[in-house]
C-alpha cells in the first residue's frame, strides 16, 4: 500500500520590531534572500552608523552574502531576529484525535506547577516578612499593605492581591505565612515581639562583596534568606570559584571559562555547528573567540534545542574537558586544610554574621539559624573535602565534605555539585558556575534548627 506522504518543511523568521513581523519561505535559502530584500535593503542609508558600515552592508547585498547583511542589520537596528531554517508543517492527518486528547490530559498545563518564578519569589519573600507582623490571616495582611514593610511598590502589592485568588499560588502563600509566624514565635528569633520595620531587598543584585544571601532585614538586626524549592546555593563566574575559591566578588560574568580550559574542544564544537548551519554560518567568523555579541545572538537563534549527532559528540568532549580541567584547577587551590575549611564555609554561605534561612524543600519546612565560622568550629571539625569531575550531559564538578560532630563524634557527609554552562543559552554569553547543595538542609552541619 502507498506510504504516507512526508510532512512538508518551511523556513520562517520572526522579527521582534514594533510591530513584530513574520516572514515565511519554502527553505532557508529563499528566506535569506527575503530578509535581505525586505529588511536590510529597506534600511535608510541615513540610519546607518558610519560610511564604512554602509559600504559593508551594500557589498554584502551585491555579493549575495545574505547572512552577513542580516547580521549587520541586526547590529545597526538592535532588533532581534529569530530564524527557524527548517521546521515541519503539521497536517490534520498527523494528529490522531484520541492520542492528542490523551496527551492534553497529561500535559504540563494540567499539572500542579504553581506560579512563574518571579511571582512566586515575590509571594514567598514578601509574605514571609509580612507574617512576622502578627496579622490574623494572610488575606487581611496583604490587603492592609502595612507601612512597616518597606521597599514594596504599589504594583507589587497589587500582584500579591490578585495572586490571593489564584489556587496555584496558595501553597506559596501558606508556606511563607507559616514560616513568618514561626520566626515571630521562635525563642531564637523575634520571641513574639512585633517588629517595627521589615525591609524587603527585592530583585536587586549583590551590593559589594555580600557573603550572606539576604532577602529580608528585620529591625535592622535580623537577616533572613528565603529559600523556597531551590537547591541552588549561588551563581558565580567559574574563575571566581575554581581559581579564587570564592574570595572577593562572585561576579557571574568573567572571562570565557570554556576558552580558558577547553579551547580546542570549544573550537571543534563550534566548527561542527557552523557546518550544520550551512549558509547562516557564512556570517560567522572562523574562530569562536572572534564572535561578537550580535553573532552570538544569531548563533543561538539558529541552534535547535538538541545538538545534531556530530555536534553532540563534540559537546560531550567539551563537557569532559571542562569538568576535568575545572576540578583540577579547584583542587590546586585546596591543598591546605584551612583553605578547604574556608571553602566549605563559603559554599554553604556561612559568613561572619549569623542569619536565618526560611523556606520549603519538598514537603518539609526549612527553618534554620546559620552559624558563624566561630560557632561552627566549636561544634564541628572538617575531616575531608574532595572535588572530582563528572560530565553528565554538561560539565559538572562534584564536591563532598566529611564533617565530624565534636559532641557525639559522628561523621556527616555534605554533598553538592557545580554545573558549568553557558549563561542564557548555547554560545550566548560566557559560562557561569551554578552551585547546588544536594544534602537536605536539616542534615547540614552549621544549619541549626530554629527553635
């Protein structure tokens, strides 16, 4: 019997201008010519930044270097263009009604997935602080907008009020409210004393060399970090962690770590990707080190969600080299016992001032007083601290500490890992190091239960 006809293919581009535009073509080659004609050639010469750039754009069009011309246009107009060079066209025959109905019922939309991270962060952090004021219930407290809560804008209060009626947000409200009440009542915290001032830090970056991850400050004294459903301890530039053991600034951006520790493997991956991209790659330099910001955006836009087979092999080689080199450089800076102890403190965010962590992990409330190094040494002793590479789909370095309790002489293992990955997508920006805690909070030496 005759086989089913294959699905058609299409190339299209989304231009994020004002208003947005969509261009559709039968293949990427036609699409490149369309974009060159409609976008690049349509840019008034008076809007080009320099005569040299204008001549370069004209030359690219006249020599049919369509991708070069588009990259120049993106740079000049600062307009993002998402290019999809080879996409399937879905037909009615491709969708079985019974199968589609089943897939809809098990789709993410029908799961209890809560609110988006930014809204959830506002709910958990603000409501945690709000509950310490002793209101009778969360609805009344939010609608009262008490003046004791500082740094919350009117639009943020409005979002909280709207979220009160959202069933998906109720778990976040309840967890934060119970944590704030527990902090109000705890003998090691407010001791039933209603605070005069609750300051919310909000979505601001780190100011100075801030070792303590503070989200709330209560009465200028009590520092609180809110940790709801997250195992991430920090984001850091890889060089800050592996070369400088988190001493000083933990800026998330630094020199391209892949270039530093796996230059050959990075170039090999880039070369494979360029071959896969075909004509689009004609706008890209031969060396990955020479990519501009605009070219990085173009490269990211044209890469799919999965590596092609040959590129996957090259990426695995890159991951292995990055993981091994990162672990080796980290080990080289952890030769002294005192240095390993301080490294553990920095990873666990144990700083010179005591603070509190309030949150939720799984079904367990997280309520801890974080010891200072002075407190920690009185109760614990570091036995070992080890790091090793583990390339599992991406570059990973694992770490583990063995800590002895001075009281009962029991040894406890504290485990975590570091993921080294591009910031904001493949090739988009320099890699960052994301540090995770794999051991549950209540088992970590130095995280004392709040009583």
